[in-house]
């Protein structure tokens, strides 16, 4: 089978919601992927922050296969050992009290919205339900998470959207202007990934936490993209020294299988009771067995390594002529260039380097285990493409 055959079949039968690059991958190892024509690529995208230990990772595969050999699924009417183990691991590593498992980032955020609204209604009545999010944010593709997303381009065609979302400027004044007696929660991404790897100002994040505490507004950190070691911290909020009430994550947590987690802290810990929320596949034992392996390996040594590699990568990028600005944290990097980002991505792919775009920027989200040799390869290609 060749790549062209797969691409033609996909174009004929799969809904055209993705502007795909003309490549189909057959196999790979670690940071290297190979297409059906045998061409090799260095991966600086990780399937959009998912394959944090690269592809075809032996340890993660073994954990998944052990569980596959036992039982692949039971309903959530029964207990499974991997789900309980993953819940414990996440709570121990973050200080969360309870975790709800779904299948994606959008579902984790839906869960956070429900948890915040129930918390608010129980204490303050049904009128206090408004969720504030930030301009430039991205929270998912379901109707509620699209309504939460603070970018107009995602709001065409699909309305009417659920009510109760307000998008505010990422500034203390902006936040104070938006908060009313109806405000129930503030949802932020510490680093806005989809809108261009925009790192939120630490002073703003700290002030937002304080305002939320004072007014008993639920602070939700969306760590779908920033989470699970990506920034050189287990979760990016930890770099800001804040304690949120709810943290959502997905992507890298499953190492390549679908999972979403909504971690409930302190006052939100026991907000849900039986029947409040659910999911057929959420917390599937095979996926959770893989996720336990992933989370178990994200230790301080690896996180330090991510921070060091991120600094090395960013320092190299800043030297490239044509690079106007480099933003990010750890191995979540945005590059502002004079040349259009999509053109850069296409030319990099032709030369065997996979990079992403985020709005007008080039975005790099390599596997956390990327080696120096592969970073140097990426820097060389990016230099060639951006400065040309
Ligand atoms: C910050 C953030 N939140 C939510 C989502 C939605 O996640 P999913 O595609 O798994 O539903 C994404 C996806 O890119 C994201 O980056």
C-alpha cells in the first residue's frame, strides 16, 4: 500500500474537517516517524502534544498490553484497578481530592464547567452560573467548550451556543470589569496554545487567583495542552505558584490513547454525587493502565531535562534570521516569523521535519524525550526554511 492510495481513500470517505498535510505515517520509533514511501521525519509535534514519550514506546506498550490481556473494558458501574490507580497517582502528584475521567480535553472541560456550576448553585443559587474565559483561549469543539473559547473564528455556523460564557481581556482591569454577582468560575490556560503559545503574565495569574479566592469564584486551569510535563512542570499552574480549584488535562496523559481528566481540588473535591456525570468509555482500564505508566515516569529529573532542552531549543531559535519572537515554556514553543507559518510548516515537512502552526506562529511540541541530535536537526531545517 502506498501513501497516495491512503490519502485518496481518506479524501473520498472521511469528512473533510482537517486541512491535512499530504503524508500518511506507517511506523516509527521515539521521535522518528516513517511514511509509506520510507521517508523518515523528526517529530516536533507529538501528534499535538500527545506522544510525550514518542511513538512505539516499549514501556507504555507493555503497560497497555498487560491490561489488554486481562480485560479491555467494563462499564463504570464497576471498579477497575487501573482507573483507581490513576486517580490516586494524579491526586498524590497534584494535591487534587478527586478525579473524573472522560475521553478528551473538551470532555474534561465540560466536566469542569458542570462541577463549577453545581458548586456555585449549591452555595449561591441558580442565578450564579457565568463562566469567564480569556480572549484568545481555546477550550474544545463541543458546543459548550466552543462557547467558552475566546476566539470569534470558532463561533461561525454552529450557534446557538449554550449561554453563560463571557470572554475577557487577560488583565486585572479586564477581569474586574467582567466579574459580576453572576460569576461562577474563571477558566484560563496558563499558556494559550492554539492562539500562538501566548504565556500569561505571572502577575495577572497571581492576581486572578487572589480575586477568585476573595469572591469564591472557581478557578479552573485548562491544562489539556500544557499539562503532563510539557512545560517542564508536571502542570503549568505549578510554575505560577497558584492552587486552582479545578485542573483539566488530556492529550499527553494517555500517551496516545484517548483520555481526559478533570481534577477537583479542595472545595470542589466532593461536588459530584452519583448520577451527576458519566461516560461509557471514560477511565477505560486499558487507557488508564497506559496513563499510569506515563504519569509514573514524569519525575523531577525528566522535568528538569525538559526545562533545559526547552532553553537550548529557544536559544537556538532566537539566533535564526527571520525569527521575530520566541515564546513558550519547556518544550511548548511558539515562533513568530515574517514568513507565513503554514508555508514554513510545509517546507519543513518536505525536508523531513514535522512542526505545527498556531494561528500566525510556528509551534513546536516535540516528545519530551527528544534528543539533542534531533533538536539540532530541527534547528538546522528551521534555519534553512525561515531564513530563506
Ligand atoms: C487548551 C486546550 N483545551 C482543550 C482542547 C480540546 O481537547 P480535545 O481535542 O482533546 O477535545 C485543546 C485541544 O487542542 C486544547 O489545546
